[in-house]
C-alpha cells in the first residue's frame, strides 16, 4: 500500500490546523509513566519536554496519582468555582507551610482561571488597578501567553501577529545581554524614565521571566535581576515575575527568583503547580496590593479541586525538605558538562546556556535545530525548539528523572546533533 492509499486520520479531518506538537511527533500516544510516553504500538519515548514544563514530577507520579484517585473515590468536589472546600483549604495551608513561610514571603494567593496566561492577565490587571497607570514594560524575546494582555507584553512577532488587533500599553526593553554587554544595564530604560521628553508614560509595572524559555532559554544574571528590582523600587513601578514555566523547582529553588535574593511584588505560577498536569494557576502578590472587589476578576474554572489535591501532594512529597532542590542543582552540573562537551566540537557550531534543569542548545539556524529534534524523536526522545527563529533545542526533563534516564537522553541528544551535522556536511 502506498502512502497515498492511507486514509487521513480524524486528527486531520476534524481537528483544527492550529495543532502544532503533533506535527513534530506524528504518532498517537496512549499512556505515560514517569519520564516516558508510549505510543499506541507500545514504543517508548523518553520525555525531555515534560508538558512544556507542566510535568516537573513526571507522568502519572504514583504519589500524586494515589492522592487524586482516593479523592475521586470519596466523591470529592471536582468543580467549586471559588467556594471554600476541604481540598482548597489543604492546599492553602500546605502552600503557606512549605513555600511561603520558609522563604518569608508575605504573599496573598489568588486563583484566576487555570492557565498561565490567566495568571498573567490577572497580574497586569491588578498592577494597573493599584497604580492607576496603563503602561507595562516587558523585555525582548519575552513570552507571557496567548491572550491579548499577555500578547501585548510578549516579544515574538509571529505570536503577536495572531492577535489581529493592536496590542497597546506595552513598551519593550532589552533583556539581559541582549546588546552583548555593549551598553550598561538599564541605561536606556532609566534615561527614558528620568526624561519628561522621552514619551514613555510612567509604567505601572515591569514583567520579566528570569529564564526566557520560549524566547530561547535566555538566562538573566542574578545581578541583573537585582538591579531591575532596585530600578522598580526607585521609580515606583511594580515588579512582576512570570514564573509560569520556571517556577516549582525547574531552576532548583521553588521560585526561580530566589537565587537573586529579590522579592517581586507580584508572581505568576501555573504549569507544574498542580504537579500532575491538571490546569491550575496562581497569582501571588503583596497583601497591600489586594485591592480586588469580590468577583472583580473571576472565572468558572478557577476552583479546580482535583488540581488542589495533586498540588498539595506534590508540595508534601517534594518541598518539605531540600532534597529535590539539591538533586536538581547537582544534575544541572551533570547536564551542563555533557552539553559543553558537544559545544567543544567546533564542527557543531553550537552554544549552550541554562539553569537548573532547563537548558538550550543554540544553533545557527532553525533548520538545524529542527533536524536535531526530528532525529531525536526518531530514536526515542522528545525535544522541542524555542527562540525567535526556532534555533534553540530546549531540554526540560522531569525533575524526577533517574540518573540513567538523564544520561540516556543526553546520549540520544548528542548522537542526534552529530547525525544532523553529518547530514549537513554530506
């Protein structure tokens, strides 16, 4: 039978053309466990994508799964809007005990809609409400979500173009090392703030990712973040850290900004906060910023109680001590060494950067990065590309992957890089 005789699948005939990841990984997945997914033919794939960072604790983590199954078996509340429930109470108490109090963080917790972009929209809305100002400053190559407010502070031209309408009240500034150190940090930003003729309206807030995952794994230095926090204080601007992808331990600490020693005014979390891949997000903010009226920012699915259950189980299992943090930081060194070995081969023409267990290999163009990911998939490893031209291969292994799985994935990646280089040179 020829390829032209194969009938199109229901995914092709019914599902929208907007689908994306399934084009890079053209198989039908059936089950998943730990660090692996399995297609319907039973073939395993090592997952260094981890649900775009939503599965820091792996697929169907047994501790989280047991808590969820027990809750559902007892007819626990599934949908509760913002009603008080036992599941929500347990999460709030555990989050306070394991995350907020040990870090002396004063935050109030808000449950917006259950996605990252919902949390960002809430943060932007709150900053404007508190300050009475409209402009928000973001950074080159930032990604904050696909709804209109989040797109306005996103840098990627293709994603912004999808809005179909103007995206106002946002101003871009260069991210750390965007100008390769040719200009002192924040020179341009502060000059605009100080000059009444600059045309920059006094911003309500600045929103930043400490590591720009979708933007190409661009890592902000701790000193750069500290200078940014100081700039915001001196100029009466709220500092928002978007920790949707880099929070929940991805960089080692629970929050990615901890290394810099700063306390943002507002923080957004989603992706791995539920621990199980269930939709959930948080908007955290200083108590004095809690100026919301009842129901002023709401959503039907902001009370995803099964997500509260798995989130509580994840915090209990992984954040009552320092073991996961230390393990992640130790593995960061292991990954960096392996990737730098690849970069030492001049024939590859690649650069490496990252923190914790998020790493990127930057190629000269998107075609080479895509070829590496394609070869990795063919040999059993899931990776994605990022960056403005798709030129960065991004690694997001589960934090709970074993040492053997980590070495296996790095080995497949190295062979895929060399294979792509051989094909290019042939």
